[in-house]
C-alpha cells in the first residue's frame, strides 16, 4: 500500500514522501454525475521535490 501511495503522490503532485505513513480516515460520496468517489487520507512525511498540480482540472471537476 505504501508504495502505491508514494507513486500516486509523485504522479499527481511531483513530490516524494517517506515510506512511513499513517492512515487518518476515509470517506465516500457520489458526484452530481453519479460517479462514486472514495477518499482515503494518509499522513505522509515530505522527502523530496517541489509540489505542483499536474492536473488542476481534475480537482475542479470533482468539487
């Protein structure tokens, strides 16, 4: 699970996080377009890189 989270954070935000992370909570909701979304939150510690949005339109589309 940790490697998947690290990969997703790097792909989406361009930063690396340490392998030690802690589960915080999860939630789910359905968008106006009837798309089911699962939100899983982990506390991660920064390792390296400069954060940026690779796809800001994805976030806007969900909210």
